[in-house]
C-alpha cells in the first residue's frame, strides 16, 4: 500500500528524443507527487511536482502526466539532452504526513549524444 | 544563497569507530531529515526532527542517533559503524509538517566509507 513502483530501472535515449519514466501507486491517500533528479555524488533535487487535482503539469521540457483513476503518473522529458543524464526518482506523500516521502526505486537515464 | 550544507562531503572511518556527520540549513525550516542512500537505491528515511521533536523510523537501527541543538543544525551520530553502514547520508529540510505538498530540500550528502 505504501509502495511506489517505478519503471524502467534504466533508460537510454538519443539526444533530442523523448524520455518517459512511469510510476504507479496504491495508496489513494497520497496527494503530492514530486519528481527528484539526482546527479552522481549529489543530493536529489526537486524537479517538478503535481497534485492529483490536475492531469498534467509542464515546466519547460519536463511534463508530468497524472492518471488518478489508474493511480499512475509519468515524467516526460522532451528534446532530451546529455545534461539530463541522471537518476530520476518519483515519489509520493500524504499531506497530513508530509514527513514521509515514499520514493520509487529510481531510473538511471542516459542521453546519447 | 539559502541552502542545506553537509560536512564533511567525504568521511572515512574505521569499523566500530564512532563518527558524526553534520548538517546545517539557512532556510529556517522547522523540519530536518536524515536519509541513508546506498548505491543504486532510493533514499531511506532514518529519522526526522520537527522542531525539537525527534521521530525515529521503526526500522532504523539503534546504532544511529541524532541531535538537533538548534533550528539550523542537525547531527547524525553512528555509534559503531559497520561495513554495511557505508553509504551516502543525505540531510533534507522542509518548512513544516502541517503544510500540504511541502517540498523537501536535500543537501549534497556525505559519502561514508567504513574500513
């Protein structure tokens, strides 16, 4: 119930292509879904986040698509660049218990020049 | 710039020798967290402080302790490090537990090596 399942584990995309990472959750009490980007040797940094009252959120080349009925959400990176190569974690939390962020297992993204 | 600072960035200790990792923040956030992240894994929450209130995760080993002497600083103490404690230790902060959709801001981490 508390898990967030993330796929794929690793992803290779050509420069300029679209990178898509998928996540699914079980607990319908989750109401905040952030994505974190982590470069090697660095801490995770918040990339973009969505609440379940919207189906899509876009910030620059990054878009979250949210399907509340299917309990799924995904990150799309348009025009992927080598600088996007990093590990991406989806996550979920409950507003009443914001201390507990449940992370997905992570996706290692490599963008080929 | 407001930020979360961790010192040292790299720490080497011997098996069984106590070690302390440090975190400071200039964000004036109420909540501070400690995570353990092993290679190719997601961060795992060890505990958090809400102001001075300490909240331990049920599966955090007793070997791990924490102190928060003031709003800005938080320390992670590993009393007797084992080889399995080698990991990246991440400090994070958030404004307040009561806020919905509150963001956690992570520091750069301390890479701990146990010899």
